[in-house]
């Protein structure tokens, strides 16, 4: 036998090529009758009647006869093997670190977005890349020029910056979730007679500062997180006749403070997370017929008074 092509051997060749015998034998057709052993291709095996299955080897042993052309098995590359892939193929996993880094940069840049709303409810958004003092001064100038009714920013402000809002009686909403202010800033905010929404996060406002804010008779939403307000300061909130939402997260309010809160008849949403409430003072809330939601996560609740509160306020949706 001799090789006449890739993996093809001539079984009729005996070393001599007389009168074109080899050429005539190569032209002969192999039929199933001649092979005998292979009539139909089998799954996962080579045969002369079917194509080889990928990644498999021929296992039939067929004794070649003179004049037969025998095709030896050739292993075909698997579709999942690296050799079968294009050399220019770029895997998506290689791009993931780049996408994550770009997303982090976009988030970092968006933290300095300043938002102001004018009295005509048209929103004006400005992103200023500048030092803190310059950003705040530009925002104040825009508020005075447009007589904006709302100021909202993620800037970390102190007492000096917030005190600059004194006299802006056209403001109806002040949202400063990262304002590290004290009672001095509360004194300045108390001059905003038209204020309806006040959100201050990470504050150091105490009972004295809360007493100053009760002069805001139009206030509907009061949100003071991380404050130093106690049961004594909560007593001043009864002087807010329009208050609908009260949030005093991470404070020192106890069950005794619920007695003062129970006198705010207009209250609809009460959020006192991470305080010192056990539930024994729930009876003081039975008179809040407008109360819809009560959030008390993070409090050392004992279960006392919960069933009575549900029966007294059937429309209430508590979240312990």
C-alpha cells in the first residue's frame, strides 16, 4: 500500500504500476456489497458511507481488498477547541473590567449634580465641576435670580453654607441629605416662612433647633436623620398643624415621645427607625386616624400594644 493523498492509501499498489493498473483500480467504486461489514453509518463512528463524527476515531477494522481505496480516520477539531476559533475573536469577559471602571467614573462624576426647581415647576439642572465654595455660590446666585422654589443638592454643606439661605422666602423645599449642620443652621432655616419640605441628613440638630423649626407653620414634610432630638424636643412638633410626614431616624426617641407625636392629627406617615421604642406607647397613637404608614425598623420592640394598634387604626400599614 502507498499513500496517495491525506489519509488515503491505495490497497492495490504492490510496488509496480504496469499498464496503468493503479489508475484503473483508483477509479473503482466502493460499494456496500464489497465492504460487507458496513451498510449504514453508526452514531459516533467512522464509516466509508458517512462523514466522521467530530472528535471521534474510526473503530471498524475492514480488511482492504486489492483495488479498494481505504480512507484512514482523521480527527476533526472540536468546535469548542481553541484551534477552531478565529484568531481575531475577542471574548466579552476581557471587556468587563473596562465597563466596570467606566461605570464607576460616571457615578463619581454624577455625585456633584445640583438640581433647582423654579416656581413654575420647571426643573433646571446644572452640573458644575468646581470647588465646593464656588459650586454653592453659583447655586445660590441661580436661586436668587430665578426665585426658585426648591433647592436640592448632594453637596456636603455646613452651618455657614446653609445659613446663606436666610431671607429666601420663595423657597418651599430644601433637600440637603448630606448637610452636617447644627442648631445654628436650623435658626436660619426657620426664617423661610413658605417652607413645606425640609430634609436634612447627618445633622446634629438638637431639641433647641427643633423648637426653632416649629415656627414653619406651612411645613408638611420634616426629615431629620441622625439628629440629637429626644422626647423633650418632640413635644414642640404639636405646633405644626399641617405636618403629614415625620422622619426622625437614628434618634433617642422612646415610647414617651409617642405621646407628643400622637397629638399631630394631620400626620399620615411616621418613620422612627433605629430609635428606642418598645411598643408600650402605641396606645398614644390610637388617635391618629389619618396615619397610613408606620416604620419602626431597628427598634427594640417587645410586641406590646401591636394588636391594639391594628384594631384602633385598621387602615394602618405597619412595618416593624
